[in-house]
């Protein structure tokens, strides 16, 4: 595959089907919607968590609250990344996360370092009764002993390949694509 | 690795609009950390910061200390009194000794203009100017800018008047440079004895009468009248200063309804500002204090190499 010609791994319908299935799995794992809180990891985890909440509401008639988490300040490589500063905001739903079943939602699971940072950050907000990790794509390549519980698509990508989730309103369409790129991923 | 702000923050005079806006945007997101149940993020964990205060300052030092602690840095406060400075040690010797203890950042307040730059050029640690003589007080100006932007939604095109002792004020200088860089119209108002010679060359208007300034301005930044100026003969008496330049509710009646009143503190109530203004609906003085912590967090973070947009790029495809 040459750079600039991304291969589509999931089209809009495939993503929607996966989200519907993931929503069911989340409800099953957590014994219903009660006490469930979805927390999207900035940025694409945020619209994904909103879509999952929509799916859960459609199926269960109740919508779990949705928050967002920006893990930037919890990264383990702050000093090694480039010089343009934007920190996103972390915003947890009313009522906090103490004693609740928190679902961390992210677009792509790769090394596990984002999730480690998200777990650290959540611990600063409170003590959930349990935490589930839900990702649309697991691309392989873990560097830490962390793995997702609920997955939309599993794919083995090489280090020099880039797996991207496209999702409105951040992107024009809903899809998962893979492309070659110069490999400098952290 | 060069950081977005460079090694040090000495003043606003040489910062670009992009850099100033980036500090304000970062500060905006840092405000939320102070609302959390655990008001701390690990971003400067393991970093040691020395607050080197050669001049007394409670507000600025505490604000820096909160900012440092909320970013998980380890901090040490050194005051001139009781330290080896009182025994005649030079600034550079003090700094070199601190360096030898493997510190990462120095926040310095000094009565000599240029002290912060002097230090920055001689030690490898990041240096943040917390006020040097009559020169600059960049974090104060940044928190003023953030407060104005919070309340007005912009800086560009606003009319801001700085009232009082502009001649001796580092706050005024930093404010003038920052405001002009972001596209505000800036004026000063105060007794001619407390204005720099040819003040207009700084790019500001000069109002001799406070009534005119108030009528013109969207924002008033009222400076503290340092009382020693009275002994030095710059103003005849506090009562007279208040009569001619004091910001009172009567005078604000002529202002636009949504005029903002800022003051860097500590205030001389009844001298440069009346209590009913300081505690009134136009005052955003306590917002300035709150914003001070967020702005200082942003500055320390950016000097340390903070970088999240790149983080987003690095994250592409998940981490």
C-alpha cells in the first residue's frame, strides 16, 4: 500500500453495526445502564462515546451520562513531544465517578499508554466501582499490560501503518481507514 | 529541545501575539484543574522550582506556589531576608549555588530592572520573571489579559486605560506591550509626574483627566499608588491624588455600562480606588486572582516543554 491511499477497514454501516454491538456488550457487562458513565478520551473518543450513549439509549431507553478526558497532562513523555501547546479539557458528568461503572471510550488502542494515563487521571477524580475499556479499533502493538474489554474491530497493523477513525463532527464521514506513513509513532 | 516559549519568560515585549494567545488558551484549560476534587496533575512531577523573592510579595509568590504545586513540582521558597543574600552574596552566586543543588526552574522577583534577564543568561534553568524593578511583570499582565478576554470575549479592538503610576510600574509596561500586541487600543492616565517622558512613544494615548479616560475606556486597569511616591514628592497628598485620579462610583456613572475595573493589588482603598468600586459590579479583581494561578500554571507548563497539539498528532492511530 502506498502512502496517500488509505484502505477502508470499516465503512459507515460497519461502524454503526459495531457501535450497536458494543453498546449491548457494555450494558451486559455492567448489568444495565444504572451507574454507568461513559468517558470519551479527547478527541475522537468524545464523539464516539456520544454515539455509544445514543445506541444505549435506543436499546435500553436510558442514556448514560457522558464526560470527556484529556490525558495530555498525564502523558509519560511530555518533554519529548513537539512545541505547540493545546491542552484539551477534562469534564466529568454531574455526580462524579465515585462508586460508578466508568467506561473509558477511545478510538484506537495501540501501545496502551493513553489508557494508562487515563486511568491515572480518573483516579484523581474519584474511585469508580469498576472501569471498562471500550475501543473501536484494537490495532495491536501493546507496550503495557493493558487491553481493551470491548472492541469494535481487531486488526494487526505494522508500526509504519496508521489506523485512523474518522467521525463527524471532527471528520466528514464515519469510517475506519489504514494507511502507510513514515513511522514515528510514540 | 526548544519549547514553544523558549527557555525563559522575562517579559511580554518580545513575545508574539501567537505566543501570548497560546499562554491564554492553555491557562483557560488549566482553570478546570483548580475545580477538581484533587487539584493536581502530574505534569511537572520530579521538577524542582525555586521561588527566589528578593522583594517582599505575598500574592505573587503564593500564586506561583499554588501553580507549581498543582502541577506536582517540588518547590522551595527563598526570601532575601535571612538568606545569604543578606550576608552580601551576589545574585549570580545565589543562583549558582541553587543550580548546584540540581534545580529546574527559578521564579525571580527582584527590585533591579533586568535582574531576571541577567540571571537567565547565566544559568541553564528556566527563569520566570515575577517582577523586576520598573521593567516587567509578565504573568500579571497575562492574567489581566485573560481576565479581560474572559469578560469581553476578545482583546482586539478594546479600549484599555491604565490609571496611575505608570512611571514606576512594571505591571503597566507588560500590560501595554501585551495589549498592543493583541490589538487593543491603550491609554494611560495619571499625574504628569508619574508618567514616563514622551509616554505616547510607547504607542498609547495620554489622558490628563480621569473623567476623559473613563468616558473613553472599555476597561480600566487601576494601578496601586506606591505610598513612598508621596514621600518622594511625586504627588502632593493622598487626598489630592484621590480627588483627581481616584476611581469612584460617581466617576464611573459616566462610563459605559459594562466597563471593567481591574487592579493588580494590593489596593489602597480610598486612594486610587474607592471601596464601592473595588467591591462593585464592574470589578473583576478577584477573577484576576483566580486567573493568576491558571496563567502561571500555563507559563510553567509551556516553559517545561508542554505540547499537546503535537500530542494529538503523535497519538494518531492511538497510543
